[in-house]
């Protein structure tokens, strides 16, 4: 594994929640998208976007409702269609395989804080802090990944400045919400990384 992939690692185990469909072509390769449903310990589920090459589909012979293990990296792109979330997150699959393993959702990131942290309080009175992490990838580009952290970690993160290097461990999650638009309330889905632990890149001590 090269250094860029070490900066951005995702491991998911879940159930295909829909049939793969053609997404786009790039670099002479065809890419397909599909939703993967990953259950949490609470019993709720995240439905996450997976992007994979045509050859990966052919080699795995995966069908809808199959159980899959996906290892790859998080990618972000700006949605310019005007519908749904403006920043869309997907998992670019490096490896996929059929599995009968338990549901799993693990993310490890090394990146740079590129926006001032925003500390807020949930309706239930819990501290939460929004972070935007820039994670480098090949070709001199970066992925901009929205992350959240909670409690004491959120309060510590509120004091970090733009440019701070962070290591983050957590899960990739989908979060439904409603937005008031000209046509009324619309149901939308936000994608983000919920941090279980965050630490300064030069520090060995995690903030949990």
C-alpha cells in the first residue's frame, strides 16, 4: 500500500442494497455505482455509495442482496446538478469480495483541517463539532471530507486552527435530513465521517 492510500482507508462489510449501474468512464475504464447497506450496533443502517470498476464486478459476480467486503478510500465530488447534497462522498473500491462476515464500518484518515471548526449543540444537549478534512491523493488532488466529533473531542476540536494536521478514526455514515426549498420540504441525505477518535498528527495521544 502506498503513502496516499495510507492517508485514506475504508473497510466496509454489508449488503448490496441495489443493482450496480453505470456511472462514468475515466482513464479507459468503466465505473459502476451501487449502494451498500451497513448495519450499526444500534440496529439502524447506513446506505453508502460504492464506486467500482467493471472488471471488479465481473470477477466477483455479485448480485443484489449479496454480502460484500469492500476495501478502498473515500472520494468527494461537487454535485452541480442542483439536486441533493452539494458535496457527495463515495467509496472508491480497491478490493471487493463476497463474504459472510458481520457488518463492519471502519475509516482511517490523515489530513489537514481546511475550514474553521464549528461547535454546536444538538437538540438533546450533546456537543458536536463539524470538521472539514482535506486528504491528499495521487495526481496532486485532494478529497474534502466532512467529519463530525462528539463530547470532549468536539470541545477540543473547536480550538484547532485551519492547517492543523489530524489523524481520525471512525465510520462512514449516511444521515437523512429535510431541507426547505422553493417546492417545500425535501428529503435529502448527507454523508460524513463520524469520528470515534481524533488526534493531532504529531501526537500519539488520541482525543476521544
